[in-house]
C-alpha cells in the first residue's frame, strides 16, 4: 500500500469558533496537524491580550476534554494554536505587550465575510501607518482577507492594489494574502518580496462550476467564492510546486447544517478532518508528493519563524469514507469516499 | 394612487409542472395572465400529441378546481395554456398532425437544466434538418434553452454559435432565445431577422451578487445563472425599451422548499404570482411604464401570431407583502414587501 509521511503539518488559516462548535472541531485539526493559525473573527472579535489568552485557554480546554473521549483517536497530543488578533488600529505599546502571545494580526475589510463587521472601512495609508509600522518593527505578520466590495467574481482581483499599497509602503512587514483564489493573486506573489499567500485545499479542487454549475451546493459555498478553471490552474501551479512563499491554510470554516442548507446560507467549507488526505491524493495524482512537505509545513515554518514539536503523520492510499456529519457540521465530500486515509502508526 | 392597466398580459415561458404542484401554481399565473407558453419538461417529457392534449386537460382541470376555491381571486377566468413539445427529431407527418395543438417546440441540450436528460446531445445540422425544415414550413417556433456545457458563467455566450447556425440555416424558422442573461445574447438579437428572445423578471433585477455575493440564496439560483451587472444592463436596455423582438417570459419554476434549501439545490426562481407587480415597479422606476404593454403582451402576440381573448389587469402602486409560501413553494422575495399590487377592478 502506498504511504506518505508528513512531519509537523501546519494549517496556517483555521476557524475554530467557540463553545460547542470549538469542542467539536478543535480535535479534528489537532488529530492530524501540529498547529494552526487560529482566526480571530469570533463574536465579539479577539482584540485584546486578555481575549487572546482566554481564547487559547478555551481551545486547549476543548482539546484536553476530548483527549479522554473514546471516539477520537489522537495521533499525538501535541497541538499548538497560533493565536491572532482581529486587526484594529492598535498602538505600539499594545502590540509590544501582546507580541509574544500572537502569531499574526488578521485584517478584514468590514462586512466582507463571516463575523467581519468590525473590520476596516477604508484602506487609508496614514490611518494604518502607526499600527503597520509597529507590526513591521515587531515582526508580526499581517494576514489579509483580500476582497473588495465589488462584483463577487472580481473582488479578489480588485483588491490587488491594496496588497501593492501595503507591500510597497511597509517593505519589512510580512503581508500574507489569505486563501487566494485567482490568477491575479498568484501573479502578485513574486512582485514584492514581502508578499506571501495561503491556499486552501478546496480552492485547489473546485471552481464555481462545482458550487453553482449543476445543483447549487451550499457546502461548497465560501468566501472568496471559487473562481474559474484558469484561476484554479494558477493555484495548482503554486501549490504543487510548493512555491516557497505559499503555505497551506485550510480556511476550514464550520457552520451548523441548518445555517448552510437554508434560505441564506453562511459562507464556509469544512475540510479540517480531510484536508491532509485530499492533499495527498491531489499531490500524488500530479506526481508531486515530494513537494507536499514544503507546502503543508516547511514553507510556513520559514515564513512565520516557528518550530513545532516533532510529530509524524502517516498517510496511506486506502479509502476513507467521509462522515455525513461531525457533530452539527457537514464536511466537504460528506458521505463520499476519498482515496487516502490517515494511518496513525508511529 | 398611481395605477397602470395591462391588456392580455402573456408569460411566454412558464413551468407549471404536474400533479399537486400544477394545482398549486397554475391559478397563480391564470389570475393575472391571459396565457402562458407552458414548458414540456415533465418526467417523462411531453413528446406526443396525446401527451400535449392530456397535459392541457390537466392544466385546465387544475384551473377549474381552483376557480371554486375561496382563497384565490380570479381577475378573469379566461386563461390559455399555449402548449409545447419537448424537442426530438420529429418527422413532418407527426408535426403536421400536432401543429394545431402546440404553440412551439422547446429544445434543451441534454442534461443542461431540470428534467432535460432527454434533450439534444449534439447540434448536428443534418440530423436536425428534417425536423427544423418541417417546423419552418409549418411556422412552428423553436424555443431554445441556449447553454453549452462549459464553465457556468460562459455557457450562454458559448452557445451563440448554435443560435447562428440555426438562424442562418433556417431563415424562416422563428428561433427564440429563451431567458437570455448576457450582453452576448442581447447583441445577437439584431444579427438575424428570425431570432427572438424572452427575458425573465428576475434576470432584470438580480446578478450573481444577489445569488452568491452575500449569503448564498438558493431561491435566486436558476439556470441560466444570473450574470454580471453589465449583462443585466443589456437586458434592461432591451426590456425597458420593449425591443420588438423581445417578450416577457417568467421562467417561473416552482420546486418544493425542501428541494431548494438543501445540500444540492434545484435550479429555478418562482415568480409567477409577483411578476407583473415587479415589472410595473421596475418600468415605473425607469419612467418606461408606457413600454410595458409591448414587453408583456403585444410583442408576443405579433411574434407568435396569437390573439388572446380580452382581459384587463389593473396594477396599483400599493404595497404587497409577498407570502412566505405558496403551498410548498417559496417565491422570490418571500416575506418582503414590493411596491405594486394587482387590483382586480374591471
């Protein structure tokens, strides 16, 4: 049986939510990943040092409780939640105080996606300068949800000018284009040395055709929305070749089933429990398995300067039937069979 | 109170389905329209003279029963279902026999939308020639669902070459581009004298942003999918100016709520009970109310050569709260208030 070993896989963009949902989804990531960059768009968002510490404590508690449950098998009980702050115009003193507790600051344009109402209204350079200069000096990466408020298929491409403004004005600030979906973003990556990107597994697999080309598929609806085949091809080129400025970030975003299969469906694809398996299948099918380690871990370690504790995850080419539900959440490919499984051997 | 009178409004593209659904939706169209071109994509499709006659009888029965109900007010109990056949490669003898029972033949590419599995696999001119020549000689219009099997946003534009093939090879055949959604189709209209089009009310009002730009809205998901703002602008230009080759066709397509708010949502927007009200609001807002009569009736009478019995429908600028449901069907704008109502005065 074909197998592939990954060391310290990292999910550089993850939604863990809070409360019961947190308890449901956190162990599904900690099972197979060494760590994850945890998004701060709770209600209310994570904006203080106390928020960061308290949320991290709740995440660890959620994992601690689950370790004792029989129905979740832990590959390794080590998992690091890399915490983030929801971008506001923070002052230097605050950032100096919180820098050791966070991995990044996440910037949302106001209202652009789930729980982003408190985001940035306008990208005014001078208003943002003190915060971004302090972040640059303190080596805090800026993670960005890069979408304009324009037509849904154009939002990411229209946002490129903001990335250029940020990257050129703060050349030592690491600017991470989160969950990129377009050839325009892919092309932007090499124009500025301080621009990086994360890519989800679902944007490597689907286009708008999968969301709305046949029946409408709410469980594949996310923001940014999946784009055209030529956009997906540009993302695949980056990921399969493990471009050194690109990291895996699942953007796995759980919603309860009733919020997805409804009149007014929330945005988000839940991939946490199957992300590594799907990536193995995809990289193997393209004869690029040797590049997967860089895409799912090494690039991120270099970019963020993080050193996760040793963890080995073995994947095997053996069918895995994706559950219909994890708690209240319907995963991508629910009820379907995927080609690779996680084998929790040592 | 502002009011506007329409004479013999016609819906030139309507799905009435069958059974209980037919009984639910038929009176919602007959209430305000003089007639409607009824689509033949039942399961199995309408492909014989007996099918046509039996389906028309079921439609009339559905209307007859409802006339006695207290809860549906009939403006006028006259309503003509203009029947259609599902396109197959019919021979001349069959078409000569059925011509008096149908208003048109509806062509679907195989598998392109709801219940279209028995449609045309390839648009081979010589295979289609005998049928289309007979239709041309018998003056039977060909209604076409014009989409390729390509990327969802490109399907209609990619189909333009088929329209050109049909229009140029059968110059006396009336070819009707159904429910057009793109600037490409709008531009095609004047290139061939025998090309016509229907436009829905929802494609005059929404773009893909309304379907998938905020929350995903299954009740606005249809085929062809709503396109870009510039496409909608091209449709509005045709409709508001009542281009003489353009007719109103609602493509009102009921599905039970459970088939819309689901993992795998069926395509179709249900507008029958509010279509005329929305059109009045739209044409009034654009100072084009004088053109509405041509768009919703006179153009269709000329193109199809039909003469509906006299019926007068008076609309008033008075708020109408759209019901949450009609039977099992959720209409467009369910629970919202629209600005115009039908006033069933004489």
